[in-house]
């Protein structure tokens, strides 16, 4: 039975798992900071929680870029799901990746329109994505807020699906992403 599981449900590699859980941590931080920081108005300065929100967002942009590159160069870990679940999984993952990319990107555009500099680790400045005072950039701030709620809904769907696999289907799909998952498909190939 264990051998069949390994063939049908190979674990994600350590890099993919690390990037996944780092993304979870950063997104959780963003929601907590976003809900507790003051409202942003015309004369708001990027200090305190707003500065943290920008910094964590800059880190999320970098992590998502690495995740996308890793996924494109290593491909998704194959799985033998029923056709309907496979399609639902692919659609959900595409939407999650899109939202995880768009939400911080729109926040960056909005920050640029406010004349704020977005910095990775407080050191590496990202280029401005809109001109200071740009109406488009300010509008993207509103879209950023709306898409953050869409992202939260997609995350909830993703978590419910993982729990559905664990407790209803009783398969090992969830365990593939856990820190101590079994060997990945690449590790099994090396044996």
C-alpha cells in the first residue's frame, strides 16, 4: 500500500514545500497587517504598519517570482486524481497563483502612484510601476483591496479542499505538502 501511495501521490520537493509555507506565512502576515493598519488617505505616509505592509508585500513579490520560476522549470508534481478533481485542482491553483501575483502587484502600483518606494528587505528598491499622482495607480489600490478578498476566498477553498482530501477521501494529497512528506518524485528517481 505504501508503494502505491508513493507512485500515485509523490511528495513535492523540499524547495516547493518551503516556498509554499513561506508564502502562507507572508500572506497571513499581510492579512493581519492589512486589517490592523490605518486607512490610507491622500496624505498618508508609509510608516509603521503601512511600511511593514509594503515590505512584506515586496518579499511576497520576490517569493512568488521564485515560485513561478520553480514551477515552470520543475513542473507540477503529478497525481492521479479523478478527472473532475484534477480539473478543479488545476483551476484553483491557477487562480491562486494569479491572485498571489496580482494582489501584491496592484499594491505596488498603488504605492508607486502615492510616491512611495517599495523596497525588498528595506534595501533593494523596486522600480515605480506608475507615476506619482496617477489616477490609474490610485484606482489599482481599490482593486488591490477587492482582490485581497478574492484571494482570501481562494485560500479558504484551497484549505477546505486539502481537508476534504484528508478526512473525506482519506488520500495522502495533503501530506505531500507537509514539511516531513515522503520522498519527492526526483528523489525516488535517484534511487
